C-alpha cells in the first residue's frame, strides 16, 4: 500500500486557541484508508482535514482496491475509517457472506440499502454514518470515434452490437453485478477480457484511447473524458445501485469517539454531486493535488 501521511498542523490559530477559546483537545490518531482514484482521494483528504480540525491526528493510506482493506469480512484493527459508497460496501459484504452467486442488492435509496445490509454490517463491526446526497457510481466509456462509428449512446446499444469487447477496469471488476457481471448479464455485452488497470486511472484511459480495450470504467462524475476524446455510454438499464458517499467507521472506534459522527456527517451534508464533479475535474483536468483541493473546499465551506 502506498502510504501518504497528512502533513502540517491545524494552524496557529487553532493551536493557540484562536480568538481566545481553549485549544482544541488532542484526541489522538485516526487511521483512514481509502481507494486512491481521484474523487475518493479528495473525499479522504476532506475527512482528514475536518478530523484534524476537531483535534485528531489523521494517518492516511491509499490502496488499489477494496479487497486490500477488507481482506476478511471486517475492518482490520489497523483501520478506523474508510470513505465508502453505500451500494459498493453493501454488495461486497453480501458476496463475502453468501458467495459469488449471491443476488446483488439493487436498492436505489441509500437508507434502504443500509437497512438491507444492516445484519452484515453488525457482524463486520462497521457502522455506516448518514450518507451524503452526493453520489459517484460506476460508469463506462468508449472513444467518441467508436461511438460514432457504431451509433452508440447506451450500454444497451453496445450489447446489441454482438461484438466482443475488452474492458479496462478496477481489479475487482470481474464477478461484480455493477461491473463485468452486470454488463454481461443485463446488457449482453460479451467481455472477452478484463484488464485490471484501475478505476478511472490513466492506464485505463490510455488502454481505450490506444485501442487495447474498447470499453473503460470510470465514474459518473468524471469531467476529464471530453478532453481525451472519450464519451460515457448511458446505463439505461440501471445496473448501478445507490452509490451515495458514506463514512464507514469501525464500530469500536466510534463507540470510543462518538464526536467523529458529527464531524463527518456535517461534511457529508455539505457535499453535493456537483461539488464532487467540480473538485474531481480540478484534479484530473487541472492537475491540482487532491489534498490541496480538499483543503480549499472545507475552508471555503466553513467546515474548518
């Protein structure tokens, strides 16, 4: 795992008590682990910023895929908080508990999805806090040239071609109802090979642009596609469940630090899909650092 430690302090005003208030209490370290694609990185650093402001010492790690921090059916003791997506964590736990042939959870409402997986969350020692209205679901793209040549606007159009395709995607794509399995079962897309090049990664974009793959995986908030000559195909049969952003917290850690819920839920209540789209474009298009983008956002919104 590539490890990135959040640098710097909360600032002189905070350390000195600011306008005369007592200095923020030192609440100890908090270990945050996240996948490393752009939008997840931004949200992770936003978590770190607001928790630092609340008196915690955030230790941040980025990993390639969910399997890296969910090696079993629960968080390891080395993890306190993970920025998650309601449908993704729910279906991950379902498949782990019931096997690869488990029926996927398809609720499009975040609260209903959380309720559906509540027993598995309890077993895993994970608490999902209140989800954000902001969503960031899987999406799939082709080159503008390929779409124009075959008159493609939707994933159903692609399935109707009857043409085998190679998919560039996250390493955990195979077997997932919102990824390779769903594309085949719901859309009839014949996927001959999945290239595990990463979710919305430069390698995934490059594989599609260079013709190594016909189809690539990204997110619904990806603002970098047009500049690369790429275009999303509409998920017209809606294989994506509710994918609202949600803090997943170790229940044991939350019991010891109940104030964390208020800190993170204020951030989640502020964040919108449009915010996330604009912030992600600053990273993927304008090449700003995710940490800097997140810091400017929480400061602009008065969250720190």
